[in-house]
C-alpha cells in the first residue's frame, strides 16, 4: 500500500511541475519588454493588423503545416506562427499574405526540429525549398531576438 502512495505522490508532483513549467512560460511571455509591450501583446498586434490579409489557400496551407502539432497545443502554435507571418507581411509592406511569406514565417516561428516535416510537406505540394535554404540554416536561438537584421 505504501508503494502505491509513493507512486501516487510522485505522479502528482510530476504533473504539478509540468503544469507549473507551462504556466511560468506563459507568465514570462506576458512580461513587458523594453518597448513596453510583451511578446503576447506583439503577437496579438500582428494578428489583428493582418487578419484581413489571409486568403483561403494560405489558411488551408497553414492548417496543413500545423497538423502534426498535438491538438492540445495546435491553437497556440497556429497563433504564434500566424503572428510571425503577419509580422513579416507588414515588414515587407505587402497587401496580402502570400505563400512565400507564409513559408518564411513558418520557418522563422518554428524550432529547427519541425523543419523536417515542413520540407516533406513542401515536397508533397511540389514547392521548391531552395529559396528558403538560408532560413533553414538558422536555428531558433539565432533569430528569435534579432531576426529582422539577420533575415535581410
């Protein structure tokens, strides 16, 4: 009986630690940066500014690209990726979100481990990845803070 109690206690502590980790990450994203806005504030800003720029084929492609993400985290991943795509679209001063911008934003918003799936999906859709090779070579740590200068 005591073994079951110990295992149960270990399970509860583990689950609380995992939940606390994700809550702490969300808390850090809500902290204001030097410009007075948090990461989440900027994500919302770019989503609102570019909401009208999405066309049906690009929405469908984004849904296909985020499909391997577990359903529990898919909304968060979609939001983060779409906001990065919106940021790039506004940087380029485009009137709509193009397939090229979508792919560039997806690469910049996702960690390197997810790029393998993206390459596979682009090959299935017969989209050439050569124009994006310089982005694939970057890692998340390399471009997350100062991606604009390295992107140009």
